[in-house]
């Protein structure tokens, strides 16, 4: 494990000097099968795989779960080693944000709506730390999960806008057998809440069924309201947003298009905030 940014940068520089390809998997730890799938994919694409493990304080708002965020470094180290990760990079907060730190990377539009509306500044925190991680690891490619679809779109925009030489590789959402999208925050759910949390996956199945059965272009707004209504009927579930959007601009679609994405955030018992998304036309 490496904790010191300068140590990692020096190592990455020597890998680069030897012509080796570097892949980064940025994480906040508390690994589950979704993270392991990202590591597995990175392993296929590069000579050196760095997994960063950093619970980034600047992407949490006040009143969010920064202090409670699950942490288990020993277990994470073992799981990463099992996936053939070369370096687990776990910097301290003071080494990432030393006294005097004052730079923010902001993707203005894409980070504002959806999750950005209820988590102001969240994507600024994500972009700033990801930019630092790209720079420290000198990665040729970075693997992100589609589960955080807005994050993926924001990072892709940042890479294009800043001409970064990093390929962004998207990995499909990994689900539990029930359909629940893997998330570190699932550990906050009690048994009955796990059942309620399935409203997200059921919404995806419902929407896909509607799309499959449609004989003419479907109104995205009508479908969106139906989904919102269905989720609203599940006890303990409150919709934060349900949208059907273009996958690049994240702008609302008028009708459901071939590449339209259903994207949702739901609060379970006003305590656990879960997100999920999916393409509506199955490939
Ligand atoms: O998706 C996450 O776990 C985090 O947002 C990331 C990309 C590691 C940045 O802290």
C-alpha cells in the first residue's frame, strides 16, 4: 500500500519510463463485487493497476454520511490483492488537501442537476479529486462504474474539456441476485429495507417492458410519471428524482430514444439514499 502522493507519482513516472500502461480504479473503499469487477477490467487493459482508496471529504455535503461511510482497510487490501492489483493507494486527507489547498475543478452544467441538485458541490469535489488522482497516477486509462452514471458523464466531460490523455472505461452496473445495484451504502439497509430498495430495479424492469411493448414513440414524461407513481407507492420510499435523459448531455428526452437512460435517486426511510440507472432499450 502507498499513502504518500509523491511516492506514487515517482513510481508511476518510472512505469511510464519503461513504457508500461497504467490503469486507475478510483474508489472510496468498502469493496463489493462491483468494485472487484472494475479492478478485473483494469487488470485486462494495463500492465500496472492502481486502485485508489480515499473517502474524499470535499464531495460530501454537511449532514451527509462522511463520518459513517463504511471503512475496512484490511479487508479491502486483501480483496484488491485477490484481483491482482499492483498498488492500493490510500492517501491521507492532509496529503491530498494540505493547508492552503484552494483549487476546484468544476464541470458547470452537467454537475448541476439530478444528484447535483440535492448535493450541491458534490461533483466539484469528485472532479477535483479525480483530477488529482489522474495526475498522481499518470494513468493511461481509468475505470468507472455505470452505477454512478452522472459521475461518469461529468468525468467524461472534464476529460474532453481539459484535453486529458486518459481513456475513460465504463463498466456496467453489477447487481445482487435480487437486482439491487451493488453499492457501499447498501450496508446501511436493514432486511426489510433491502426489499423496499428493489423499487429501483423494478422501475427499470417496468420501463423496459413498456418500451418493448410500445408500437409508437413513448412519451418520456408519461413514463417518468408512471415510474415516480410506482416508487411512491412503496412504503418507506421517497423519490428524489426520476428522469429519462440523453446519456451524454443528461438533458430530458421528449420521447424515449434508442439510447435514452432512466436515472433515479430514491430515499429509503429518509435515511439511505440510493441511485440507479439503466438504458431503456436493451442491447
Ligand atoms: O465513485 C466513487 O467512489 C467516488 O466518487 C470517486 C470517483 C472515487 C471519487 O472520490
